[in-house]
C-alpha cells in the first residue's frame, strides 16, 4: 500500500490517502510540540519509536477485544489504518495526579487517585482544548447521543485496564494518557490516533524517572533514550 495525497498535516503526524478509500497512512514525524504548539523541537528517530510503540500497543489492545483503527505497520515511520471520522474529543485517562490536574485542582503531584479519572477535552487548538462535560459535547454535536459518550468512557477504561497492568509488569507506572476515537464506515466507535510516550506519561517504578514527553515539556533532555527504553521494555517481555 502506497501514499497518495496528503490529506492533513498535524503536529506529530502527516495523513495520506491510499488507493483504498477506507484506508489511510499516517507518517510519524520527528517533530515535538508542547503547550499547544508554543514550544517546538525535533528529535531524529522519535517518529519511528512512536510508530513501533503504537503498533505494539494497538495489537495488544485489539487482541483483548477493543476495536482500533490499526491495520499494520508499513515501515519505520508509516502505519496503515482504517479511515474514521474523528470524534473531536480528547479523552484523558488518569491513574496518578500530575500535569494540568495537579495545577488546576491543587492535587498533590504524584498522588495515586482513589479511582481512575476519565476526562474530556474539546479537540480545538484555537480554543486551547477546553474541558468538556457531557452536555457540552452534545450541544457542540461532537457525538449524537449520550450513549456514545458512555461507550467512549467505557472503552477508555478498558484500554486502561489493559495497559496499566501490562506496563506495571515492565516496571512502568502508567500515570495518565490521552486517547482519540473515531467512527468507522459502519458507524462503529473505534480507537484511533496513536498510543505513545508523546501522549502517555510513564514513570519508572523504581527510580520515578519520567519516560515520556515530559522530558521535552520540562527540558529534562534524554527524550530519545527514554522512548527507546519504553519500546525495549515492551518488546522485551513478549
Ligand atoms: P495533562 O496533564 O492534561 O496536560 P499537560 O500536558 O498540559 O500537563 O495531560 C494528561 C495526559 O494526556 C498526558 O499524558 C499528556 C496527554 N495529553 C496529550 O497527549 N495531548 C493533550 O492535548 C493533552 C491536554 C494531554
């Protein structure tokens, strides 16, 4: 399967059409952005690492019964996946307080939450991705029915129930992550986008070291080494 037209260029990926109208190719870029694009950089090899990590995680999630857009990894930087209508909701799942949750609500950084929190942000850069409640999402027409929001929340929890113990076995705490969903051509809600250290937080269980994009957000350095370590741990215990 080959790339045809560039459909869209996002911050971390380019999206291409293919000869099959139901399939698209994502090219994982080396670009790094944070704070809604205000901080920018690039790290050679980052795109390939995210492609490989996402591939393994989509396969795992799919094997546990959660439908995803993943079809196959084509080469280091390219993933073939189903075409979906993206639902403009960023679904944030949190096991441990940090980042904006700690900042906005004054919850101590690193506090284990009494239960897994699932939040919705409106995927809208111009507005700075504001928080949404269910009524906002329905009023904006981001989905048609409350049932769809319930389903998205249920699927996000299922993904957490798969990934949290999986990473714990590899010595990593899955602190929080962001998911995106879309509707396939039959109208089914499926998991889309990517699952990588760009949109997850992983903390090493022994050292507490951050193994994710916070290394860039916080200017800690060593981003690529951390992403490589995440991939190695994923591949190590297969
Ligand atoms: P959050 O603490 O809300 O944001 P910030 O990066 O501003 O501290 O992030 C929670 C998790 O969701 C974290 O793993 C990063 C991920 N995330 C994204 O991938 N994209 C986003 O636009 C946001 C807001 C979060």
